[in-house]
C-alpha cells in the first residue's frame, strides 16, 4: 500500500453513519474523500470538509483504503461492480482495501469477497455496533473480519471513529457477530419502551425512569441510548430509521430460520416494529415503537 496515502480515506455512502465517520476522521487529521448519490448528503459532507468525488474511479485515484456505509445490497453490489471495473482496467493493479460496515446478508458480502479478491481488492466485513447518535459520539464498536494484515492496515482508521475495534477472525464473522448483537437490540429497544410506558402509567416521570432504572440491574444500552427519546417522545430525527431497521430485522429472521434457532422474544418484537411502520413512522427513529405501545393503551399522540 502506498505509504503516501496512509492519511487519506475514501468513504462510499455519506448518510447517518458515513457522515459521522467522516467527521471523526477529519477531526483526527485524515483527509477524507467521499461519494454519495444524494445531493443533500454531498452538500452536508462538503460543509464538513469532505472532498466529494463523482465516482469510485476518482475515489481510488486518491486512496487505496475505502469504507462503505450503504443502505442496501443493491447499493453494495453496484459499488463493487464499479470497483471491479476500475481494477480490471488497471495494468498495474494496486492493492486496495474496502472495509464494508453495513448490515447486509452474509451471502451478498461473501460473493463480492470472492469476486474482488481476484483483482487485488481486500474486502473486509466490518459491521459497526451502535446507533447514529453513538456514531456521532465515537461510541461504536468495529467487528472486523477478513484478512488479518488488511485489518491491521485499517486499524488506525477504525480507531479514529470508534471506541473499540475487535478482530473477530475469518471473513463473515463480523456479520455473524452483528446479527447476534442486533437481535438483542431489537428486543431491548421494545423492552425499554415497555418499561418507560409502565413507569408513566404508574405516575412516574418518564425521564426519571430512564435516569433511575439506568443505574440499576434493569439497565441496558437501548434504555440509555433510546430511552431519552422515548421519554421526550422525540423520535422524529432518526439515528436509525425504522425502514432501514426493518431490513436488519429481516436478515436476523432469515438467520434464525436457517439455523433453526428458537427466538420467542425476538418473534414477539417483530409485530411491534411492523405496526410502527404501518403507522407511517418509517423515516423516524426506531424509538417510535413507543407510539405503538401508546396506541395499544389508548393514549393519544
């Protein structure tokens, strides 16, 4: 890898997560080049100091260390197609690393891993544990999986935007670990809403419930992170859009089915998220499951 480019990173996808990563990297002295099809995301990134480019060709012209933070398998496949085409055109194929941080079906990542490795691209499976709010605070965990040397090369980048970086082994272990984590997130998010609603109906201040219970045995990261949003009924500004979370829920459900793993608590949470989606809250935060529980007891928004 070109030593002159060690302080340069390319980010593909400048949404909630990608923009937060870019902000941290810039604050730590990295030069960040970015790519996103959304004009608003590009405008925001430029204001933050990201050097925005028109496509992967230009991105790879600046750095061989890339991060992707994408909303769907289709977006990831399109990105890999463009990188594959770029590498195929190069007579001197420089080794590059693409750290894929999104939550996507494992088989989608594995297919591109096999494909890109033939052209000198080290695809790493590196999902991030944490919400958009946690990303802005640098409170993320990187579950890095893939070639050990490539992971080591990306570690200075990961350390710039996360509080912990864990090499979890062979390619795909990152997604496997993320699915386990997200199963708990799905359950704990609904559990937090249930607890806050109970406290409210018992006559307690919801903010006090979050603060006091969060100090005891009933604490959870979702109570800590999403509890304040639920207490204030303030889920309009999403740190994880409900519609995007539905994609994660589907991947977890598929994995449970394939492994024949019983998960009654996860199964019980699924209709709550579906109901929130049906209420038109898809573009709002997953803390909006509170609205579903409120409707179940006849409370008006």
